[in-house]
C-alpha cells in the first residue's frame, strides 16, 4: 500500500479537530476510555484522534466530535440541509463521470 502524503493544511485541520475533541472531552470530565466506548473504538484509536493523526477513520473522528459537542459545519440542521441541497444542485449540473481528456492525433 502506498503511503499518503498529507498537505500542511490537512495536517493542521486534523490537529485542530483532535485538540477540540480533547478539550471538549476534558470539559465534560470524560476519560479517554469513556469516550472511546461511546464512539466504539479503542482507547488507542481515540488518542490518535485527539493527536490529529490522519490514519484514523474519518467516521470515528467525526463521531467523537459530535459526541463531545464539537461543531461540524453549521450547527443548525436546517442550514446543513440547505447547504447539502446547494451542493447536490451544483453536482447535478456537472457530468456524472470525470474522464481524462483524450489526446487527439493530428496526422495531417
């Protein structure tokens, strides 16, 4: 399997999300084990999430954030639904598949 190289902004975003999750967990006075159990992961995985490691499951990281109250996108469900509709509308205007352009031979 090839090693993925992450950009500095991706690394920074993961570290920030992890730090927010850790802060919110501590403010709730939950242990790593308590949150890990709620998320359905091991304590080691939860520690990786809090450290901002990009090797963890996106779903696990997002679930941890939701459980401790870290805001994801807009907090208003109606606004999230509206935004999702806008994105889906824009996607509907684009081709269903993206292909690399074919090289055309101009042998004349």
